[in-house]
C-alpha cells in the first residue's frame, strides 16, 4: 500500500509509504492520498489530519523512474493528480499537520508546504529540487515560497535547488517548528490531537480567510472576514467558547456547525 491510514481519537494519521524510494510520488500514491482526504473530510468524527512519511525521508517528489520515458509536455500526472491534490489538501475543512521526518524534495517539499502547520525533524531538509532536472517548482512551489519567506529567498531556493535545513526553514518562517528527531511524532501527534478538540468550523473558515488574503485587497478581505465571522459566530462552538470563558472552565467544542 502506497499510503497507510491510522485512526486516533478525533484525528487520522496518513503515512506516505514507499520508504525504499524516499516516498517518491506516483499517480497511484496521489490517488490513494486524494481518496484518504475525501474520507477524512466526510467523517464528522475526524477533526484533524497528520501527514508524515515512512522511513528516513518524507517525500522525494515525483518518482523519476515513472517519467523517464514520458513524452515531452506529458503533464497528465501533474494536471490530473498532483495539482488537484494540492488544492484538495488546501481546501480541507479540518486542520492538517505535516510531520516532515526526513528530506522533502520537489513536489514532496511543496506537498508539505500545502499543509497548515509544518513540524520537521531537526535532521530533515527541504529541497526545491526541480532546477536540478530542468523543471520549474510545481505543486504550488512558486505560490507558497514567496508568500512564506519572501521573494529573495524564494528565488534563491528555486534557482539553486540547495537543501535548506529544518532549523533554517523554521527560522525563515517556511515551517512552524523544527523539533528533535526523536520527539517529532510525539509532538506532531499531540498537535493534531489538540487541534482535533478545537472549534473545527472556525479553523476551516480561518484557513479560507488566510488563503484568500493572498490575493484580496484589504477592503475585500474585510468583507470576507465579515461573512465568515457571521458563520463562525452562529456556531455552537462560539457560544460554548464564550460561556466557558465566563464560567472559568475549559471549553468543550463539538466542531459541529449547529
Ligand atoms: O513532469 C513532471 O513530472 C513534473 C512534476 C515534477 C514534480 C517533481 O517533484 S520534480 C522533482 C523530483 N524529485 C527530485 O528530483 C529529487 C530526486 N532525489 C534526490 O535528489 C535525492 O534522492 C534526495 C536529495 C531527495 C535524497 O538524497 P539521499 O542521498 O538522501 O538519498 P538517495 O540515495 O538519493 O535516494 C535513496 C533511494 O531513493 C535511491 O534509490 P536506490 O539507489 O537506493 O535504489 C534513489 O534513487 C531513490 N529516489 C530518491 N528520489 C527519487 C528516487 N527514486 C525515484 N524518484 C525520486 N524522486
């Protein structure tokens, strides 16, 4: 199986599972991952996702053995599978934590950047490897990089294709945190479990607002915040959050819209 899915209380862990190829992406893996995202989104009890990789790598990007004989401009795998996967991941109405356990290269790096909160093992690295093989960063690389770290660093990473350590990635704001290797999964699981107890609908609306902010002018963004806040404000979790604050107790969120 190219991915493994495990269910925990209120969240699921998806593990990319081709360790002998550093979890390099194939159409089969992308199809399985896409189906796992759909299943997670359809399950009301699943309120967060954790994505990681088996073995010593997170994901080495496109499996190059699968495209070595591809016809020029044959981008079917990208257009029909990888790019829709990035959009689906981004639009998922639950928070997605990524635990980067080792090297994240090419499409694998950008798959990680598409997640909401990225933790990486201190020994992990990020490589926008595309330039090494005469390609441009795809799977959202040219969108995520400048937004996360600014154009100067984005251009250098994309054009030099040098590995960036987890520590510098965190220092630059490419990811949330670098953690000790032997703490990675415990920390990532604790984060996913914590997010799974939060006001899920408000988190989903927050994701939408933050993504729209990348292209909206301020006035349109304020209008969007008004509309999304109206939805969040009508949720039982908002009422519970306020009540819990006034009662001086921790809130018990259901994540349900009503
Ligand atoms: O047309 C299109 O397809 C457009 C879409 C593009 C999307 C992309 O992602 S393009 C970028 C593709 N990825 C790469 O170019 C990265 C290639 N891999 C590497 O540069 C290195 O493997 C790493 C820097 C990621 C890690 O290096 P290292 O030294 O830790 O490991 P290694 O020894 O190179 O790799 C271990 C094994 O995994 C090795 O197999 P072997 O020799 O033990 O049988 C290696 O061949 C295999 N492997 C690593 N990456 C890939 C791969 N096999 C197939 N595809 C890979 N991407």
